[in-house]
C-alpha cells in the first residue's frame, strides 16, 4: 500500500516541481498500453484459459457494473441532472480504474496469482463494457474498432488462443521482465496526470458517484459472489477491483464527447486519493 502511494506521490511531486510536465504522462501511458499491459494480458490468458474461473470473474464484473449504471442513472434522474451531467455521472459511478490502479493494488496484495484474475476482470469486464455500453452512453453507438484494436485486448485473445502451447523459456523471461515494469510505470504516470482541480466545485456529486463506485459496487459484487459460492483468490480480487475509483477512460470519453469533463476528472482525482483509505479498510474486512 505504501509503495503505491509513494510512487504516485513521486510523480505528482516531480510534476509540481516542473521536472516533468503533465503531458509527459502520455509517454508512460503509451508504454503501458502498447507494451506492458499486452504482456500482462497475454501471460494471464495463457495461464488461465477460458475456464470456469474466468467466466465467474466476468459475471462478477458485468453484474457489478450493470447495477451501478442502473443506480446512478436513477439517482441522476431524481436529482434532475442535465443530460451531459447525467451521462458523466453514470460513467464515473459505474466504470472503475481496474487496470491503471487495480493492477498495482492487486499485485501488491495478492501477487502474480491474483493479478491473473484482475486482468480478466478488467479486460473482459470493465474494458469490454466501457467500449460498448460506455461509448453508447457517451455518443450513442458502440466502439467496436477501439475494442478489437486495443493492444491489451489483443494480447488477451492471443493468450487464450495459444493456451495449449508451451512457451519457450526466453519468451517467458521476456514477458516476465516487461510485466514487472507495469506497476511502477503506471503509478508514476498516474502521479504525473493526477488533477485535483474541480473537486471543491463538484464535491457533492463526486462523493455520490464515488460512493456508488467504491462502496455499493463492492456490496453488490459481494452479494453476487455469495450466491455463486466464489472462493479465494477470485473473491478478494473481484472485491478489490469492484472498489476501485472512477476509470480514466470515463474522463477521456467525457472530454471527447462534450460531457462534463470537469466532474469526470474531479471524481477520478478525488477517487485516487480516497482509495488510499478505502483499500486498506476493504482488505482489513476481507
């Protein structure tokens, strides 16, 4: 936990000290998206395959996100949010930062074994739904091109395809080396891009969105996991992923399609800070 905080804080401090600029985060994020995440996705898929455990994780992810979409939409209508605000509120309330923040947290607490399930939760759950339902909410149609050309998704599919083949030792070593760079690089990039502006202005809405995303989502996932008799480590990893704050992609969609991007980025930044407190509590309860 301390490692996660310190690396994010280091990135934020170096940006504030003008050693790095916020725009520099894109270089690190591109490395994560095009190199580290595909390697991790391939490793996880090649190790797990398309079995019962994979399906269970996907069910937990889809159910949690779907119920959060419904709850946030109903709440947004009750408090009479405007169309752009309502769409943004639903996005930040429903889709979690299950890769950029979820992977480092999972790796820190549950190791490589837990990370396999986090990858499934994110790639076949969060990312699949943000690329379909998320784009549908934002602009009215599904982004199949983004989905099927996203490098981590391609890495996942390739891993499933080659499940029956034994990888050469040098390939395994190469993948392990690349995968080990994921956590520090992505956390440093989060620190560089962390924005706290707009939190005061949208404090109430951000708190409402993050309560749905970080608290209700966990309770929903826990309820479903009990019905399905889910066991460790799938249970713990799925609950941790369900408790992640708002997804970076929600902010990107809000910015790209003219929604309330200030609310989106306020919720994302505030959520990262809150996770330093909520994650230890969640793990203690587990």
